[in-house]
C-alpha cells in the first residue's frame, strides 16, 4: 500500500474509462501542462452584451421621455383649442364683442400651429428621426419663438374676453344688470367655458415653450 501512487487510489481507479483516456492522453502530450477535460459553463455575460442592453434600455427610456415632452402636450393643446373654438363660435352674436372675436382668432391661429407641430412630431417619430429633440437646431429656435408668442397672445385674448364677460355679469357696463337679467346667461356661460379652455391651452403652450428653451443649448 505504501508503494501505491496517487493514480492507484480508489478515486482515480474508479473513474470512468473516457476520463482516464483523456487524462492519459493529455499527460503524454504535455506532462507539465494541465488540460481541462471540458469547458465550464459561462457564468458571466460579456461587457459587450451588457453595454448593448444598456443602450437599448436607454434608447427606449429616451424615446418615452421625448414622447411625453413633445407629443402629449401638443395633443392636449389641439383638444383644448378645438373645444374653445367650437364653444366661442357657438355663442350667438359673438361678433358684437371685439374681445370674443380676438379670442376666436387666436384660437384658430394657435390651433393651426399646434396641428402643424403635432404632425411634424408624429412624422419624426414614425420615421425614427429624433430631429425634433435636437439641440441648437433651427427647428428648436422656431418652435421656441412661436410657442412664446402664441402662448402670451392667447393669454391676452383670454384676459380681454374675461374682463368683458365679468363686467357684464357684475353690472359694471349696465348698472344693476347681469347676464341672467339681460337674457344672455347661456352665452355668458359659453364664453366663460371658452376662456377656461383657452387658459388651459395657454398653460400647455407655455410648457412647450419651456421645453423648447432647453433645446436651444447647443
């Protein structure tokens, strides 16, 4: 028993035949080099695949942010402006008030602009071109300027229409009268609803202007 080497122990003698043959062949080919019998299973993923996965996740996240910042506000602008335009146009003899005509005109202009930008953003998304989110581009400057101008002009139109309606309802124009006593309770209510929708559209345009200002940084 003392003369037995490690190869004659119970563990190595009881090995399967194929493992014995591989070990003996490896020892004969290179006695000083250990040759693995089999390839170990891969435990860790490569850095390349991890980086690719990170880029994919980042691109999806960036795409979602761009949609929320650019697409959703424009959709809401269009909805509120359509409601404001429809309600204002349904007021009987609204042309008798210059403030309501001003509000209607601004609703139309802002609606056309919001629709144009919305179509442009949708085309960019469908084509896979994120140019609308690029910084320092000509489109960024144009949208920033128009968002600012239309937002505050629309707010001025809402303020002017609101002042007239409140003056009528509070008896400031005709003493002791209001919309109900004048028989224009429904037109006054419609005008207030149109003004409210215009203010919501202004808030969304102001938000879009704030986002556009961030895109001016080249």
